[in-house]
């Protein structure tokens, strides 16, 4: 009888000890640094600059020198983010490739906008808007995908 009581008490103590270890280790677990969030925020900045650039050209209220400055800023941001994402670990290869695709669409859009500014060919501006739209849609999907993964 004493053995039964002792084994029950021992089992209860073991269960309490095991559950407290699981809870305490779960509470002390630290999330990995939000690497992708940092890059997503930078991508959102590029998205916003691209949107404002395209919008200013669509409305027709733009100054060529200001547009060229904005394009240089966007190109600098794109190149910087491209370099940073290329240094991500190989396990994040999907994120790297997705970011590179989006950034390439934005590069194409900026090239087409430069072309439009110099020759006023509406077809090049349509190409610029199309490239921007595709890049922006991919960017939105990537943000949603990463948000769901967290």
C-alpha cells in the first residue's frame, strides 16, 4: 500500500516537473530575429516611392529633374536591398528569389519611365506602369505570405 501511494506521489511530482519544464522552456524561447520583416519594410519603402513616382507622371504634374532624382533614389534603394537580400542564408532562398523578381520589375519600370521622360512615347509609359503593377502585386503577395508564415 505504501508502494502504491509512493508511486502515485512520484508520478504526480514527475508530471508537474515535466509540465513546468515544457512551460518554462516555451516561455523562454526567443523568436528568431525578424530578418524578413526588415527587408519587407524596405521593400514597402520602395513600393511607396514607385507608386508616388508613377502617380506624379500619370497626373502630368512632374518636373523632369525631380523625376530623375526620384528615379536615382529608387535605383539606389533597389540596389541596396538587392545586395542585402543576396547575403541572406541559403535556407531563405525562396525569399531571396522573390525579392529579386520584384526588384527587377521595379528596375524595368524605372528604365521605362526614363525612356518615357526622354521621348514621350505612351507605349513605354504603359510598359512602365505594367512592370510596376506586376512588381507591386508580387510584393503584396510576398508580404501576405510572410505574414501568414509568422
